[in-house]
C-alpha cells in the first residue's frame, strides 16, 4: 500500500488500488479503480470522477443492467 498525505492534485489521473490518501484534495481529477484495496481519510473530492476498470467496470455494468430489469 502506498500512503500519500497532504497533497493537492489538479487535472490528473490517479490510481486508487493499493493507495491510501490522507488529507488530500482532488480538483477535476479521475480516480482509476480496478477492484483492489484503497483508502481515503479526510479528503476533498471537488469535481473528481471515479473511473472503474477491468472487473470493477464489469461489476458496475452488471449492477446497472440488473437495476434496469
């Protein structure tokens, strides 16, 4: 696990898997998630977007389709 603290990120793409963010600020970022462990504590996400990848994207698709039926 990679620990990152007290950082401000702007207009970047960052991994969530195997990362723990503490007191970070995300401004107009994309957070990539493929299904691994991660953590956020005391963070501000502003206009940040979650981008699921791989198994996480397939799971999101399956849940979305299930909810439509």
